[in-house]
C-alpha cells in the first residue's frame, strides 16, 4: 500500500509539473514591448535592458537561455516566466492554506464539500472529473485569449494581458495598479517585485512537490509536506 501511495504521488508530481508548464495567466501591468527584430544579440545586451535584473542576483538566467535565441525569443521567455511565476505564487499560497486546514465553505460538487478534499496532491485527486475539466478549460481560455490579442505580445502588445469585458483583463491586477497615478518608475519597482516573488514561488512549490513525493528530499520540510 505504501508503494502504491509513492507511485500515486510520483504520478501526481509529473501531472502538476506538466500543468505548471502549460498554465496560462495574465500580466496586467507590465509595460508593453516594442516590436523586436529577429536577430541574435549578446545575452547581456538583452537582459540588461529588461526588468528583472535586481540585486543581489543581478541578471537571472541560470541556464543561459538568452544565449540561444533572438530578442523575440527572450520576450517569449519573459512572458512564460511571468505566467509561471504567477501560477506558482497562487499555488504556493494555496498549498500552505490547504495544509493549514483552511477550506472554502460549502460544496465543490453535489455532496462533495471542500473540507473533504484533503490536502496537497490528495485535494486535486479528490476533485470530481467534471471539476478538473472546467479548471483545464478555463486555463485554456485564458491562454487562447492571450495569444489572440492584437497586437501580439511579441509584436508590441502587452505581455500576457488578457483583454475582455467586465474587468476580465484585470484578473492579475484586481486593485488597478496599472491605471492609478503611479509613475513609471514606481510601476517598474512593482514589476520587479512580481518577477522576484514569482521566481521564489516557483522554487517553493517545486520543493513542496518534491517533499510530498519523495520523503527526505527537502531537508527543511517534513516528509509528506
């Protein structure tokens, strides 16, 4: 039974990692990019002109991905980083809230209260299949809407911004930071904070996954966290 549990956790780890790789979110207050030429340029010359290079780490590109593409490729990397960082921040907070035993009131489906879902991987496994399909469909809708915006975020449009009625585009800017009287310098500080917090959250949620799936893999966390 313990071996089956380990196998289920490992399978769920792969599923969650794949989900993080495709999740589409929005970027409501990052400044719009200008159209960029498709040419290979020095890594530093690209990243030094983009937000996200802050002390103490400086340029954050540990795998050197900026060296293998054009400026347009790097813009695509940045869009992906923002999406995954936001997803990871939401996932990290959700994981900790779930582990604390805090749930939504009521039922997620008829006869299935939120409080019965469990914690961590068990919570996702307990969601009815119809609910999982709705979540995946909503994510897909966000991603498609982002990709079909005009102009595209790689051609001068806003990175990851999701246009739409009824405040749909404010999904990740609910307090309207991008529409306030803040200066561009103040907005830049907020964008850098978002990038850095997203990077930390990506490391954090993967640590949670690892500690849950592989006992003792993260010494700072208890097994099965």
